[in-house]
């Protein structure tokens, strides 16, 4: 189970994406932005996630699909 959420490196300017192992409450990776393509590429190279917990950000929805 993968948790996905964005955070601010610099509020209002630069955002990243945090990926968390929800079952173990451990961070897995930090992505340099919150773009659809970045998360989609990460998911393609790490195909083990069966469930993705995310907020309502449309970029995350498109990446998971």
C-alpha cells in the first residue's frame, strides 16, 4: 500500500512528492516535483503497489491510472 502526497520545499514556489509505505509508516522515496509524468514513471519502475492512497490532486489520479 503506497501513500502519495505533495509537500513544499519552499511554500508557494517549489513542491515535491512524498511516497510512504502505509503499512509500515516508512518513507519510500521523495520525488523532485508533483508532476503526473514523474509519479507515473516512478510507478512503472516500481510495479509492486496494489493500493495507492492519495489526496484529490488530479495529477496523482492521472499518474495512477
